[in-house]
């Protein structure tokens, strides 16, 4: 182990834009991961040296070739590229990931300074996509190829070589040239490459340091069983994954109505395979999964039935393991279940039979019927339900029946629960490994029960049990964020938010107010539930200020868009900064709050002369818990949750633990308790940013050990 800080030689193109955008993103990386250092190495590629070739006919690696060579021969550790410059197929031995900071993805029009546009403008064009746009929107324009960096192109425009340029907004903004943008083109009018605005890091495949670094910027792939027949046979967990995903790769046998659960911004990609008709080969599907995951997308691979039963799940798992990308497998209801249990043709009946073996008469790679031989049937996996208390007897009987004593056997306790535990061994030693537990267990015996086949975890929070103590209003968001980094969420609310009985009466105050302050997502949910129940006319709502973007998102689901959303310092500090300059002594402000809310926000806003009325919308009620599950990290969302936890279990349960908090008041509450713990606070007061900060700390600690 060494405490020296690794400095990564980072290749970038020598252009002003490449250097600027790389420096901007490296600064963000170093803030997140102080265990690393970066040294920029300016380089060129064919696209920098050849300024004549029309980009529409250039080679795919026109701007990446030399940097790829340097990465592969070890001259540099990695390279940073504009993601749209990467070829569709990376060079052998090269791996990559997107950085998470995306700039404006739109294209823009740039007009010359102090010169009007002629009726038939000369337009600088660098792609077929932009050429098609010009053909449609500039009927009399002349399209000309344009080359050079951003500054050179603008210089050509101002010198009279062109009358219009079409360029990416991202590059102009990163160089501080936003003032040269004459007109933005909507993404509907001119769709762009999905890579536009993003930066990508390339590195040598299987480099463990970069694989660890990438864990912070990729989300867990969901390999999901859609069930069979209709959406009613799909699990709630799979539907929830569809609601949250960015990309859904779906099979032919998936119920089509499941796609209605995708968000308007999500993309559905058909990758179905029927006998004799394959939209994509299995290797192509595997590559799609990898490509989307490396771009930081939330991917759902939706497979018909149950993906583990005669599916191609193993191939997809293998490539995810090869790239050390996180994933979870969500089983589905199989056609076997629907063909038997739902029809009365039960697989087992008391007094008739006690078990079954499932197999297929077709071997891999062959379409011919090939019957089983005795040796194969002896190797069939055996599954035992309701036998966890009789493992010793089962193992002994299998050996007496001729099974080898070293045959692998595994017991899965509490399958599907937060307390899941897996014990593996062989028939001769499994009884020595059994835990003392009352959880139900399923026994699997056979060659496929070997522990080497257990799914590894590659996410930034892999294996970490994270106890979330916030209210049920925030639990779904916390669950989604924690699991996307491969963490294990344990949802255990410490407080219950109970709406006041007289909310309907308090709504009448809104009719006379000039401003309404909604301080949290919880307050937004409770308010609009009350509005719905009281049949309050939302047209009577005053102007609205919210604590941050998450609260704004909640309001948007009700068709309400706030007038003020702090861009930094979410919470009271941001609201004070945003509202103080505009409030006057003529304004009446309703501030929604809980019975535990600090008076500081109202006190500060009162200095403007405005009349501030605190309206208690709900009260914090302690939730009593008797047992505390095992956990590694704990999240407090408010001072109330911290106090409630300590009231339940005492402060000693936090000793030597990592404790994550949202907001300064929560931090101060923990500091007052003088607990010896690792206290972590995110820069922004959101669940997403807090979990991301936790993931960054864990990756940073991993990098320190390398």
C-alpha cells in the first residue's frame, strides 16, 4: 500500500476547446476524487492535421486515432474526447465511459457581425444531419463544407467566406463564446447525436483504476423478466425499473403495453429474436447493453418470461462481468408457471408426486431434437423448497443415492429480501457452514450451485447496506438512487409526517397571499393532496417559491411551475437569497412548514418588511422501532430523523459508522450529540446528490488503496 497520489497522464487534442473542456471537467473530477491527480498531455489527430477533408466523408476515428494509439502503447493513461468524436466501434483494447456533466446539446445558427444575410446565403456545413436541415429551411442557400476549430470557423464567417454557420452550442459555451450565438435550433427541429454535449474518457481495457473510477458514473443495468402474455404478469419491481430507465432493450415476447411505463424521454429499442428472424444477433445485443451503460444511462434489458430459464441471460451477464459494470437480475413469471399453475396442470400434487426437473430437449447451437442420456439426467440440478431445516438429511440421502460428496450445494435464505444470505459448500461440508437464522431457505444442489456462479457486484456502493431514515415521501427516491450504485437500501422511516386536520381551512389563506413558500418535496405532496381533497381551485394559488429542483419536479406532476427555484444552496439559504431582493412591505407570504421547522427563514424574510405567515402543514411523529438491522451507512434527511433514531436506538449505534446528512441543520444536530462517526454532507440538499457524494467517497477510498 502507498499513500502517494497517482497522477494520470491524460491525452487531449491540442485545440483551445479540447483543452478548455478537459480542464473544466478535470477540476470537477479532482474535487470529487482528491486521491487522484491529472496531467494534461496536448496531442493531435488526423482531423487536426488534415484541414481539407470534408468531415462528412472522414474516417470514424478522424479525431481520436493518435490518442487511441497513445493509450494502447502506454504513453498516456487515458484520453478525454468530445463523445461525438468517438467512433461507433471502439478500437480493440480501448474502453470508455461518459463524464456526467453535459453541456447544452442543441445546434445553433451563427450570423456574421455587422452584415445582413443575403437572399441566398452561403452556409458552412459539417455533417449530413445539418445538411438536411439546411435543405429544408434554407431553400435558396448554398451549402459549403467548413473546417477548422471554432475560432477559425467564426473568423471565416466574419471574413465573408460564409453567411451562416451551424455549430454545436456546447463548444461555444465552453469557450465563453455564447455571445456569438444568433439563434438556437430546437431539438425537435434539428435532432442531434445523443453524444453531443458530452465528454468521454477512454482508457486501456481492464485497467482496474479506471474501472473503479467508472463505477461513479455508471448506473446499474437491470436484466429483467417481463413475465409472459400480458403486463398483469409483470412484477412491480420490473415496472418500477421501466418507469425510471433511460433505455429499454426489449424482446419479442415482452408484453407491448409494458412500454407505456417508460417516461416520455426514455428510448425503447426492439432487439427481439424469433426463430429464423433476429433483429440483432446476441453479440450485438450484448454490445448495446455495454455501450448504453458506459454512457451513464439507466438501462433495462427486458426479456420475455423469466430471463434465467432457457434464455440468453448468461451471455449478457458475462459481458457485464467482463467490463465490471454493475447489474441486477429481476426474475419474471415464466411461461412454465402460467402453463401449469394458472391452468390446473400443477407440477406437484400431494400424494401423487413431490418434485420435478426442468430441461430442454434442444442443445445449444442445434435445432434438432436430441434426447437425454442417463449421464445428463444425473447432472440435473435439484431444487428443494421448505427443506432448510433438514439440510443434513438431504445431503446424506443424496450421497446414499450416488451423488458425489463434493457436489456443490447452496442455500439461499430470505431470497428477495434485504436480509438475504447465501451459504455455499458441498454435500460433505455444507452442514458446518449453516447460520443460526429463522429465515426460510431454498436449497439448490448440483454443478450449477457452485459459489463461483454467484453474481459479483461492480457498483460504487456494491454490498453496502444503507439505512434510510427519512419519510415515506422520500423513500422511493432514496431506494432508486442507492440501488443505481449497487447499494442495498434498508428503508426504515424514523418519523411519520401527519397532515394537520385543519389543512382545508388553512388553504383559504392562500386566496389573500402574494407568495407561497413550499420548503420541501414532502410539503408539496401534502399540500396538493389537500388541494385535491378540498377541491381548492388552483387558479387562486399565489406566486410560488420552492426550496430546490426536486420540489419543483413534484409540482410539475400537478401541472404547476414555480416562479422561483434556487440554483444553489437549496433550502432556506437559497430561498432567502432569492426572495429578499424582491419582497416589499406590501407582500403577504405564506410559508408552509412542519411543527419542528426552524423560524430562521421567516425571521430573515421579515427583514424585507413583508408579512410572513407560518402555516403548519404537518407534524413530525416518532415511529417506534424495536430491532435495528445491520447497516454500514445511515442517511438522515432532517434533524427530526436524527433525533428519532437516537430516541429509538441510542447514539452509540452510530459510532464508527458513516452518517450522511442533508442540510446544515441536520449536521448541527448530529454535531450536538458529539458522536464519533464519519459525517458526510452533500454539496446540494438532495437525495440524489447525497447518494452520489457517498459513492464518490467510497470510490475515492478505493483509489487510495491502489
